């Protein structure tokens, strides 16, 4: 796997992970009881974006490392996937 391919795969994994991590620990303004006038009551009271970006990076690095180990050691082959899917 070239470095460009690895970076592209990591970039895609990072974005997918970001969307999975964004809802973690979110409390709406309505739930916290402090609705700012002119905003949606369902908007996050404290989004904690920096922490979520950190967790996104950690989780996506772990997932990428696992996928890389599977790829390098050929633990799953295309033939095995074909047999599993019945092709």
C-alpha cells in the first residue's frame, strides 16, 4: 500500500469516525436549561469540539491500524470475501 493510498484511507476513516463521535456527550440547550435567545433549543449547550476531534483522531487511528494489519498479513483475502458473499 502506497503512502498516498494509506493517507486517503485514513482521511476517509477520520471523517466517518467524526460523524460517529459528534453526538457523544451532547446536551441540548433545552436539557441544560440555558437557551440563548434566537437559537434553536436543540442546539448543543457545550459542543466540546476539541475533545471530539481528539477522540476522532484516536479512534480512527486504531481502526486504521487494525485494517492495516489485516491488509499486510493478508488475514482476509478477496477469495474469502467472494465465498462469504456467495459469488
